[in-house]
């Protein structure tokens, strides 16, 4: 899968890019036909869960999957986003099976 990582208004460290790549690639365990993933990392004010935002758009045949989550750290936000995408992928595959 082709993964594009965009970090807006900051330069992401190699360790953060490696974390993002590892987490997004783990989704291929559930579905192996992803075309690409676009990950956007940015700092944004939020009263809820922190100011680090991660948005991931997965290109799949049919409709793309999109999730955005906030976290205290970018790693936390990425993990939350991927966990939600994992649930969406499992739900999507369940619909296709019926």
C-alpha cells in the first residue's frame, strides 16, 4: 500500500513517520486490497482529547474510509485513528460477506 504522510506546520521525526507507517500497514492484516492511505498530522485546538490531530483516508474499491481523531501526542492520535479504521474495515468486510 502506498502511504503518504503530511505533517502540517511542523517537521515530523523519523520515529513518528515509522510509527505511522507501522500502524497503517497493520490494517492490511484485515484487508489486503487498500490502494493507498493519506495521513495528515497537525496541531489544532480541541477541548476534548488534546491538540494533536491525525486524519487518515484509506482508498479502497468503492467508498474511501476516513477517520480523524485527537490525542495528547501524535502517536496516541495515530493509534486511536487506526483502531477506529480497523473497526470500520471489519464492518465493511461483514457487509460484503452478506
